[in-house]
C-alpha cells in the first residue's frame, strides 16, 4: 500500500501562529473577565497538557463561539504567523511525489475566511482543499475533522496520513485507520510510533512508509 494523501494540521504544525495569536487571545479573554498571563512558553506548556487551556479559561476553553470570536479577530487584523522552516519545500516535494494534500485545522472558523492567510503562506498552490472545525460547527472534534477530510478526498483511512503537533489529536483519531504522525514542535510524547521533529522531515518519512507498505 502507498500513502495517497496527507492530512495536515495548520497551527503549530505548518505555521508558528501563537506569537501573533496570543495577543488576540488575551484581548478576547479579557472581554469575559479572564486574565491570560504568562509568556509563550508558559502558554504552550499549558496547551499541550490536559485539561489544556481550561485551567486558564475555565468553561471558555470549550466554548466554540469564544474561539470563533478569537479567530475572526485574528483574521480581521491580518497579522499572521510564520511558516516553519522547510514546510514549503516539503509540501512541494510531497506534491512531486503525487501525494494529495489537504489542511484540516482545529480552528473554530470557516475555511473560506482563511484563504487569504493560506495564500499569504504560499500553501494554496500545493493543497487541494481545507476543512476546519468552523466548517463543522459546535460539538465536533478532530476525529470528525479527519473523517470530513477523508470524505473530501474520497479515500479510505488507510490511504492517508494525518500529521499534527498535538498528541491529543492523534489520541482521538487512533483506531480510525490513518497513519498518524506527530510533529514535535513542542510536545515530545505521542501515541504513535511515527514522530518527526518538523514537517521538513515529512517527505522522507512518507517515502519510507511507502516502501514499507508497498
């Protein structure tokens, strides 16, 4: 078997978003009487452990419309993140390997509203689609998101790899049948045997997996 498609998480997998998003998060949280203090390293440490941001935001951390408000403001400000080194080259290489690419982001914002940002990063010439939790609406999780991406691709799970920076995402989709790959942007322990330091290493891993499955 050969991997035919790669489903890619966006924030902190392809793009270092938090430095620009952090100010937006603080501003949004303050409207609800929540003080988001601490530097980026502190926030990352909280984000990558359970119960994640709930220890800072309380019930807001699970409020779809709160995050929709934050991401809307982020898009309106137009101050985007930075693509991690090697990402664009990896996407080009994967396309040259005839891999289909789709972004599946956990943002609670509709993908059409992100297209300017995705063009800004240079992703749109490599991907064939985007799906987000914002497209799915409240009450959905990353498992639903990956299933929707597979539906768009019209592929069975075993033909696709799912790539994300958050161990919890992989925990949710384990058992679906996708090949799950952790990107250790910050976290190190993933519930999968396939872990890379950055997306720059992804084409090499996919080529190896193709060889194993072929």
